[in-house]
């Protein structure tokens, strides 16, 4: 159950979760224009209206194949109750910690495609450290259209024990604070709501201030990791509008809250074929790091 406060996992519990390794699911979706119009508005872009044949921008596929659990199956944190495709990890805090994306330049996902996504659980690993019990779930996705594979993606999902009173936060990492590419982002309730709506994400940490501060113990609303990752790829698109991102990877380092502006940064390589990317908060602490390769 989503409400579990279990803090330790015994050998039998871990073995049960590892039974999910190899589990697969297939989802189908029509790649419509409306979600991309919403994403463009949310990112404050002035894009032409997408038409049939418009290439879906990097990470735009996250607007499709969305889980739509019935309202009766939603847990107290706003996520669907655990079990089903993902293992029913009883640890209460869940985050999307990072991922890797490979896109096919010769067959990009486009508006008008009838597409399908095949997902599989690749691994379920247990670790116990200074911050308590953790379960790492690696999920692999492949998206296909009528012409074949468009992209492959790996997602790293981490489940953690609840924060304990007096628990010391991990030491932050200073970020580089100068970059040729930089954009300041001012998060607020509306930005986070719009992205939650686009991705049909009911997780309350992104819009319910009372829940996130009083139940999960954070100081403010949490900016979605996928939104920050999307803003990193959007930075590349703004600087290289005719480029095609064939590979992107990212790793979340530290939560970002809606209490202050944050920054997305990029440093292109000398040959222009790759970009080092990162985000940092208003204090200069690294919150996400990533990289992009251009076709």
C-alpha cells in the first residue's frame, strides 16, 4: 500500500519484489498534436502549431502512453496504488532518479503516428546505507511506430525510507555557475500544475503544499525531475533549433523546490556534436546533471 511506513526489508520481502524482473506491458497511443501544444505553452516557447508529421521534441513522448488508473485505485500520495507492472515496494518515498534515451534519427516519433510502447522491468536491486533502505528499479521502454523503432529509454526509479527526525541531508555538490548557455526558470504552482496535467501525474508532492510539507517533510513543492530534464533538452533546442538530439541522459542529484528560481545550463563541445548539461538552484548547488548528443 502507498501508506506503508515500513523502513526495513527482509530477505523474503526483497526476493518477492525481484519476482517482478522480466515483467512486461504493452501500451498503445495515437500521437496527437494537443499535448505538444500544451508542452510548448508550458515551456514558454513560440513554436508553430504542430501538424501531422511534426516530429515530437525530445522527451515529448512522456506526454503519451500515460497510466490512467481509476480514481478508486489512487493511493494517498496521488500515485496509483502499488503493484501491477511496477513492484509493490513498501518504502514510502519514490522518485525518478535518472535515465537514458536513444532516439532513431531516421525514424523519429511524429504527430499522427499510431504508436506502441513495450516496457519491461530489467532489475530490482536493494541497498541499505546511511539514508536507510532503498530499492532501485530499472525500467526499459521501446517506442515503435508503423516504420519500426523510434526510441529506447531506460528509467531509474528509486524507493526510499521515510525521512527520520533529525536526519541529516546529504552534503550538496557545488555546480559550475558560469556557462555559455543559461536560462533562469522561476517555478510556481501554475507551472508545476500544468506539467502535472500534461503528464497525468497526480503525485501530490508537486501541487499539494500541505501534503508535501507536513507528510513528506519537504520545505516546498517539488519541481518534477522530468520537467527539469525537459528544460535541459529545451535549452539545447533553443540554441541549436535545427539539431536532432539522438541521445540524452540525466541524473537527479538534489531536489528542487518552488521557493526560488533555478537555472539550466549548457556547454557545447568544440565540434558542436555534444552538450554538457546541468541544473543548479539559487544557492549554486547542483540539482541535475546530464548530456546530449546531436545527430
